[in-house]
């Protein structure tokens, strides 16, 4: 799993292609204390194997039974669990709550999820293109759309899957979030694991191998290329954030220029107000526009009064989260 990016559709397709049968179960909406959010998915094979989760273990057993029945019939179904506290306790929702789950067999019947649509979905995910599978919950008609479709841009930005006002299940498949950190400094040692916990796939870029060493950054993805080369190799997009931490213009400036030439949703640069003013003059002289320069968050991080490397990392991740999720 990369940055929280699960492989449930890929697993379902592999099971189907192997002749084992496959069903996708998706949380449509929740109320109360339900432990999994809308869009959470579970794959079930024809042999009852499971991958993923729709409730953190509370209702999976019941969903598997329904999934096998749906696979035999070739028809999808909507399930609800936990209408009242007593009923909720019976299926494991000890604190109450309500979960609505869409169960879709993969197959060639009129109302099933077609193997070709699942194949197209998997291919789009592999290409790191955002896509949503929209299922009409009455007719069972389905379509794949991108952020350019009407009323979809905001849903993609917020990763907001679920039942919409037109009684359709909108299942978003955004590319995994990535964080590229330039500079193997103490702040990076705290920022990378924090970012991973928040669902990012972090990459550390620093040509200085003594700094960006496995001993200092165990189990991290390390690139020892010059930043502009590394960022070109990574391929920045609208699901990428970049943070520069070296204070060295030879390293930071090429990374900043590369990031501002891309669609990254966040670019933050370490340094004081005076340092940033000098940085802006250099970048302006290099031909960057005022609109591009205005995209830089500097000094990096929300103003939390942070002093230690870990606190600065926390403030930086908070600012990244605000850039991704905040109102616009």
C-alpha cells in the first residue's frame, strides 16, 4: 500500500481473471459511531477470501455471506447494519451507529460490475489519474468520470466518496498523496514518518549521501540525485507536495523551480523572512512570475510557535493538510 492507496480493485480484478469470482463491497454512508468512512472497500472472492475492510471487523462476516449470494445471483444489493444499539451489538457495533454497504459482484449480468469497467478503473489508477466510479443505486448503471465532470472537482479535492443528492454512489479513486522532501536535515527525520502516518508516500531527496543515509533515515525512500533531476524522475502532479529544507540555494532553488513548473498542491520552503526575501529575488531573476512566487509557503509551516525540529515538522504537515483540505 502506497501512502494509504489500497489495492482492493486490483485484487478483485485478479480474483475475477483467475476464475475465482469477485465481489466489491463499498461503504455508501454511515451514521453515528460506524468505524469506517464512506468509500472504504472490501473485496470478497468466490471462496470467501477477503481483503480490505468496511467496518473494522464488525460486520465483515455478514457482508461475506451477502457477497457470495450476490455473486451467485449476479445482482448487486444494498445492506444496512446497526439501526439501533441492540441491533448494532448483534453485528459488532457495540456503540451503535449505522452502516450502509453496496455489494457488487463482478460479472457479465446486466446489473453487475462489468469486468471491462473494473479493468478500465484499474488502468486509470495505475496511470495516477483521478477517477470516480458512479453507480446509480436504482438502475445500477455505472460510469467512470474525472474531476472535469460537472460538480466533481470539489469531491476529488476533499476525497469525498458517498451517496450524492441524485441517489448515486460516488466512489473516488484519487492517486496516492506524495510528499517530496529536499534536504536530509533533522526536520526531515521527523517529517517523513509523520507524513506517512497522515497517508503520504514520502520521498527524501539529497545528493549528499552522508546526510541522506539509511542509518539516519531507516526504511525511507532516498534519492541521491540533484533535486531537479529527482523531481523530474518522480513526476510531480496535483497530488504531490514539496518541502525544501536545505537552506542551500544550489539544492533548494532547482527544486523550487521544478515544483512551480508543476501542479503540486503545496510548496513550502524553510528559512526566515529575510532568507525568503533573498530567495524570491533569485527566483525572480531566474524568470519566475509573481503568480508563481506567490505559491511558495515561506517561512514553512503554520505559525504554531514551533521551535524544535519535530514541532516544525508538525507545523509543516499541518500547513500541507490545510492546503489540501482547507476551504478555497
